[in-house]
């Protein structure tokens, strides 16, 4: 049943639970694999990895939170925490007035007025005649509530669960009362299930009365009448106007091309109605839907347009997902629900403020709707609210600037639409580019200011959330105050610059008016020229008719000519010559007229181009002024925010000053520890740097050694090659010598007879032997040199090896030192752990001693009882007391000495306690409990001493009777003396325990000092943050200086443009003079036509032969007519453009 009802009544998003659709994590975009497995968030059903879904917790379902824990992604965890914070921060509850106060104030109403109207509506409910829609709502409300709870998205479900809990019956009754009052008072609205969602959402922030009034505002001022449920049932609507608006925002605001928008159009056509009717509720996360409702109700006049812009912004944020999921539109809606956030919507919405929608006047196939922003349609409900006068005045003053900016933006857009089809001149293009750059720079500066304000706000929120952290000096306060003063000065300077720009705007308006006057004068001159051309055409037609009449008359009146054939020929020749002259004159005049018309058309085109350039300049100036006015409004809001920030900063400074005194006291104790810590850090850094340098040197030496080894190998290879070549040469020479010797032996037998030849051969042989000896000597020298080189290289290699060994030894020594340091550190850790263990042991020993002390007290009490018994037994022995007096005096002296010793020990203990109190006065507040314990223990010891005194007195009494006592009694007395000695030993142990406790106190003091060091680290971080803020302030100062220079440059450019405009005005005057000359030429043309009439009367006989030429003239006249028609169309287009 629930599925059918959801399809009919409540609109919702279907989120599929199937896995394996996505190959990447939907948060970090990492691909899934064997080591990067796919998981699913049980709250939003995203496909996520393990890193993006570390949290586990209960998930909210139809029946409440689940008992078992499930995996939740990081974004869902953050969103659920933000919902809780939102409810706690604003103290939101069902039926309470929280945000409704501001929403009513935006429409000029208050909560009291809303209560009165609601009470009046409740009284008149019984008088209502049309109760059909009310009864329909009553019948379907329970089903609608069931469908609502079944089809809620995960974000809105969690918000309502925290808010409502066990108030469902109360909520249903409230919906029935509020919706019933509206449907009974205004039955023309009609009932729809989307109204249930809207009223539930409003009741979370409003009381019943304020929800009723806000619904009346929605249906009377914001929601158009063609979207009333009753009207939609009667005449369905195609939402084409809303689709066009969304596409306009995507194209103009976010610069998306038409070709890309075509891919999204099917999704927008099929899904826009689902978003529009419930005003986006249940289709976005809670915070985004709250942001949209806030945008609608804070500006009722532009509320519906703002809502359409918000929808377009959400589509822009998920543009790529919609493109890829165009065939799976449910998945695309799920992506919009998951990923569209209010913070990004706020940033992107600023880009759409300049866009203004055209009024809705169009005809659809299903219904005819006419909606305008100025007048309400007759079908729109018109409630009469008793508005508060003061609130209305505030709203009017706030909206005056925005309305003025909107009007200027409308005029700018109309001029843009008119100048779309016209080509601009290169000069105008350059000016336009310069103005665009100027606008972009202004927008960048304003965005930077907005970012600074947001950063300051975030910083203050962080400081408020953090525990109070105090700086050590008051210089930081002065710097922050100076930074605030500098920001105020900058804002004042920018206000002055804005006023200058407004004056320039006035001057540009004057220029625009002058240009419009010039345009109107040119249009009038064009109209006069058209009239003159029409009159000339009419005269031509009249002449043509007169010529025809004359032809007919001449044909009737001509008698038969008695002239001879020769005269006839002469007459015909003369007529032909006259005809030629007349034709030539006519052609010349026609050519001149055509040239003049062409020149006029060229001049008109130039004028039109110049006018378009001026219009574009004016449009750009208007755009600049509109943007500046919007920025002025934003600057006002930033001023208010800055004032709030200054107040909050002052409060923080007071807190800081309060806490500074405490930290100054703690700093004196921490200075010594800081110095020690810094010294240790420096030593550690020096050692680490030395190690790094040694490692770097080792690497460098190894690299150099490798290079040298490679070079040596190359040299050795070259030497080997040379030796091989020398050996080859030696072998060749030796072979040649052997051959020569063989030849010589053969020749000696043959050449004995020829002595002369033999001498010559001997001389040659001697020369060859010398050459061979020289070659061998050179070869030995080369071998010796090579050996020397190889020995030198071996020596260098040995030296490098020694250096490497030395480096390795030094590194090993330093590594050993490091290991020693590490061992020392570990030993210190072990000592620390052992000290902690001793501390625990001492605590246990103290507890054991306290137990023993209690036992001793019990034993003492038993001994007291025994002594009482002994006193009863020895009452009869008082007579023998006199004999023991002498011994008593001796014992008394001994006991006095012991008492004096105990008193001196007590005094020493008291002195030590006073010394400890003097040392630890600063820590008395933290350790009062311990000192109280010590004082109690000392008091107990004093009590014990008193008890010992009493015991000693008893012993003194019994000492008198010592002589008469038996041996057993003497043994008992000896035992008592031993017990006394034991008690004295215990007192000494107690003193040692006190010393141990003092040591423990010192350990606690060291821990406290460590905490103080942590606080100092936090203070140092805060100081670094302050330095960063100072740097940013300096950068802003430099940026403002650059901004001033740019403004001066732009002023110079504007003066140049004004001069160029003046030159163009002079050119326009010259063109007007040319047009006046043309008028004079037209008067001359009329005189010529009169002369032609006279000549035509003289040339009546030649008209027959001129018929052909007249036909040609008619053709030329037709051409002129076509040119005139074109000229008329051009003039009409010019009028439309102007």
C-alpha cells in the first residue's frame, strides 16, 4: 500500500541499494580493487572505500535508530553532527517562533499581527461556504502523513526525528488547523499533498499563527496562481517558463554553451515539476532546503525567481553527473541530494544576482498564462495584512538600492538584446575590453574583501570554541586594533571612490542623453529624405503620364508631311542627335543621383556604427554602475559584520587581559625549563646536521670515486689499445727486416761484381737500421711513460681508498654516538618508569603504615585498660610509696631529658614545614589537600606524644612500687619500655615518610611545569597566527595601493573616452551639414525636372522613337524603388534599435 500511495501523493527520490554500479569511490574517486574494496554507507547508500567510511553507528530507519551498528561515511557523520548543532544552537522546537520572526519582518509583519489574523481566521472558519477542499484534506491527511514518513530522505528524517520524537499526533492536529484555515479562507488555492510537506517544514520554525500568515504570503506574493493545486487539476501546466529560466541562469551566470545545455534539457523537462511544487523540500539535504526557503521568504518580491536560481545552481553543481546519468534520472537525483550543499550554493548564488528574468507572457498548448512582476493576476489571492508601519519603512529603505540596481540591470539587458545583431567597430571593441578588465578587477577586490570577512568570522568562531589561550604581551592587542582601524580606513576610502564613480555615472547618463538626441535628429533627417524621394517618384509618374498623353495627342494631330525625302532624313538625324544628348544628360544625372544615394547610405552606415559604439559604451557603463551598486549593498552588510566582529574582539581582549596575569606568573618559572629545552634541541639539531653533512660528504666521495674509477678504466683501455698497435707495428717492421736480410744474402752472391751498386745498398741498409733503432727507442720510452702513469693512478686510488675508510670510521663513530644517545634516552625512560613504580610502592607503603598506626592506637587503648586494672589491684600498696621517692627523682630526670629531645625534634619538624610552606606558596591552592593531610598527621603524632607522656606518668607512679614488685611485674615493665622504644622508632619512620611525600610533591611540580610548557607552545602558535595576520594586512595595504593606481589609470582612460566622444560629436555635426547640402542638391534636381518639361513640349515629334528608352528608364526607376524600399527597412530597423 505504501508504494502506491507514494507514487500518487508524496514526491520522493528513489535511492537504489544495489552494489557494483560504480567503479570508483564516490568521495575520494579512487578505483575499487582487491586491496581497495567497495563498501556502502547505510545512511546515504554511497559506494565508498574503507578510508572514506571509518565510522560505525546506528542508522535511522522507519522504526527509529537500529540496534546494530552499521558503516557510515565521513560526510554523513559530519552532516548528522551539524544537524544536532543547528538544533541546539538556535533552540528549535515544534511550534516555536525562531526564524519566523525574521521571515515575517521581511514582509512588514510581526508575530502579534500574525496571531490576530490567525484568531480571526479561526473564528470565521464556521462561516465559510466552500468546504470541499477542506474535507478533501481531512480525508487524505492520514494517508499523506504515512506516505510522508515512508518517503522522507535520510537528512530530513534525522532532523525531524530529533525535533519531533513523540509529538506525531500533535503535529497532525496542527497541520489540520493551519491548512484547514487556509483552505476555508481561500478555497481557490485548492489542496495538494505537497502542502503537507511545506506546513510540516514551516511548523519546525514557526508557531501555528506565523505558519498560517507565511503560507498566505507564499500563495499571494511568491507562488504564481497557475501553480495552485486547484488550477493544476483544471488546466495542466508544462513548466516551459521555469525551464527557460533555469537554462538562462546556466548560460548567462555560469557560461555553459548551448550545445552542452541540450544534453541536460530532457532531465530538466521531466524533473522540474518535482522540484518546483514542494519548493525543493525532500529533494535536497536539510540545510540546503532550509537555505532555499530562507532565500524565498527573506525577499518576497523576488522569492520565486531566487528559488528558480537556486535550482539552477544545484543543477550546475552536478552538471557532469546529470550528463552521464541522463538515461538513469533517479540516480542523477540521488547525486543531487547527496552532493549539493548550502555553503557552495551561497557562493554560486552570488553569480546569479545580476540576472533578471523577463515577465512571463506566453501561450502554451495546455493553458494561457499571463504573469508580470508589476500587477498581480486576477486569480492570485489578495489577503489584506495589517502591516507594521515601522517594519515597512525599514524594508523600503533596505530594498530601495536593490530595486534601483534591478531597474538599471533591466535597461542594460534590453540594450544588450537590441545590439546583439550589430557589428561593433574596433575602437568600440577596445573600449569594451578595457571596461571589462576594469569590471573584473573591481569584482576581484570585492571578492577578496568578502573572503577576508569570512576568514575573520571563522577565526572568531574558532577562538570562541577553543579554550582561553592568552598571549604574553599586550603588543598583539595593539596590532589587532591597528589592523581594525586600517580596515575601517580602507572601507572609508572605498566609499569615497564609489561616490566618485557615481558622479561619473551621472556624467555618462548626460552623454547618453546627448547621444539619444543626436539619434533622434538623424532619424528626423532620414524621414525628411524619404518624403522628398517619395515626392520625386510621384513627379516622375506624373511626367510619365503626361508624356503618354502628349504621344496620343501628337498621333492624332499630325497631318501628312509634304516634305521631300531629304528633308525628312535631315529632320530625323537632328531628332536623333537631340535624343542622344538628352539621353546622355539623363544618364549622367541618374548616375550622379545613384552616387549620392550610395554616399548617403555609407554615411548612414557609419553613423549607425558610431551610434552602436556609443550605445555599447553606455551599456558597459550602466553595467559597471549596477555592479557597483550591488557591491555597495554587500559593503554595507560587511560593515555591519565588521562592527559585530569588533565588539566580539573587544570582549575577547578583556578575557585575554584577565588571563595574562596568571600566565606572567607562570612564565617566570618556565624560563629556566625553556632554556634547558632549547639547549637540548640545539644540541640535537647540531648533531643531526653533522650527521646529514657526513652522509652527504660520504655520498659525494663515493660518487667521485666511481667517476674516477670509470675514468681510470677508460685510460687503461686506451693504453692497452695503444700497446697493441705498437706491437703490431713492431712485428711488421721485424718481418720486413727479416725479408730484407734474406734478400741481402741472395744479392751478395749475385752482386759481388757490382761494387758500386752494393755500396748504395749498404748505405740504404744503414739508414734502415738507424730508423729501426729509433723506433725501438721510442717504443721503450712510451712503455716507461705508461708504467709511470699506471703507478701514479694506483697511488691516487690508494689515497681515495684511505679517505673512504676514514669517512667510514667517522660515520661509524657518529653512529656509535647516536646509539649511545639513544641508549641514554632509553635509560632515562626506564628510570622514569622505575620512579613511577616507586611512587606507587610508596603510596602502598603509606597506606600500610596508616593501617599499622590505627592498630597501634587500638593496642594503646587496650594497655590503658590494663593499667586501670593494675591501679585497682595496687591501691593497697600506697603506703610503700615513700621508699621509692629517691628512685622516682632519678627516673624523672631521665624522662625530662627524653621529653626535651622529643620537643626539639618536633620543633625541627615544624621549622621544616615552614620552610616547605615558604617554598611552595605559589602552589598552595593546588596542594591544600595534601598539606591538610600532613597537618593532620603531625597532630596525630603530637597526640601520640601526649599519650606517651601519660604512659610515662603511670610508669613513674609504678616506679615507687618497683621494689615491692615481683619478678613477673618487673618483666612486664621491661616489655613496656621496649614498646616505648618501638614507638620512638615509628616516629622516626613517620619523619622519613614526610620527606618522601615532599619528594612526591616535587614530582608533581615537575608535571605541572610540563603542562606549563604545553601552554607556552600554544601561545607560540597563537603568536605565529598573529604574525600571519599582520602579513596579510600588509599585503592588503599593497593591494589597495595598486588598486588606487589602477583607478587613476581608469580615470585617465575615461577622460580620453570623453574627448573621443567630443570629437565624434563634431563629426556628427559635419555629417548634418553634408545632409543639408544634399537637400539643396534635391532642390536643384526639381529645377532640372521643370526644364525637362519645357523641352519635352518642344520634342513632341520625337516621342515615338523614345518609347524604348523610356522603358529602360522605367527599369531604372524600379531599381530606385527597390533601393528606397531597402532604405525604408533600414530606417525602421534603426528606429527599433534606438
